[in-house]
C-alpha cells in the first residue's frame, strides 16, 4: 500500500505522513525525515518530536541539535509530554541549549508525575548524581521501581544496581541479579553488561564465566563501552550485528 499511502501524504493527510516517517526511518531515513518535517510544519507535535529526534541522531541528514531542540520546544509548547521530556533531556545534557540541570529536573518531575517511565528513569538518575536536585538514593530507588514495575528495561538495570549496592534500599544481590537477567533476556544492552558482570563475579547468582562472556559480547556488540573495554582487555572478539 506504499503508493496509496504516499498519495494520501501528498494530499496533506497527517496520519499518512506520520506512517511513512515511522516505517521508513531505518531503511529510508531521508524520506522519513522529510515527511516528519512536513507533519511538523502542519503543527503536529508528534511530527515535531520525531523530526527532532532524527535531527538529534543525524538520521536522514546532518546532526543539528539546535534545530532538534527547537522542534522539541515547539511540541512542548503545545502541551506534548514527549516534547517536554526531550526538552528536559536537552537541558540536562546541554544539547542544542545551555545546561540547566534545575530546569531539567523540574520538567522531568512533571513528566514523571504523569506516569512516563522514561522520565521516571531519568529523574532517578538525577537523584543518583545530584543533577538539579540533591542526592537522594531512596527517591531514585522509588522512581526506578515504579518505572520497572511498568516494564522499563532501563529502570530494571538501575534498580538492580541499587539492590546490588544497597543505596536507597537494603542490599539484595540476588534480587539485583534477577533484574539484570530479566532486562538482559529482553535484549537491553546495559542489562546485558550488568548481568555479565554479576555472572563473572558470582554476585547474587551462581558464577558462570562462559555465560558471562556471551553476555559481555552481546553488550559490546550493542555498543556498551564498559563491555567493549572488557572484551578488548580479555582479547574477546566482538561480534558484528549481534551475531554470536
């Protein structure tokens, strides 16, 4: 139905524009970016956020953080939750705008209060590292737990770290390893690395160097820097495209 969908998009049908962008962002990023931009020009906040993300990642054209931020800000001004989340992330990391950790944390709290798991996870990170808010491991733990309960794989990894270190909650290496394993088996790269480390040291789980190596390789292939360093240090060949 490609021809029919493109025809609809050319008649300024917004849903068709977004459908094209969503389905072609990987295989035809330039086409996807063009149609997300067209949706953004029509004032659609989803188009604004998606076009901004492509600009942020350099998909379909040169990376442009300033323009990406402007897209996120426009979506935020329209009351879009995803737009506010991306604006907060930009303020937190200084992407396309100056760093403002307090503003980032305040915006993340608003989005987290709406139930967004990504905001919960990122706000938890702020509490862990005193970014715009005082260090509060208990608050970070509670945010990670809420997000993990809703299925956030990133939060599962961070929650596991808290159980492993005993920050904000009594230490429980076994529970930590369970969260690492759950995230790893769902192909979350950071959880793969954390699970590999637990397996290698036998923390909270039976030591298994062979399985640990497999997960270090998977995490490295997915781009996790710590896993890449481990593989290089141990002269382990990193597979391409996630192959074994």
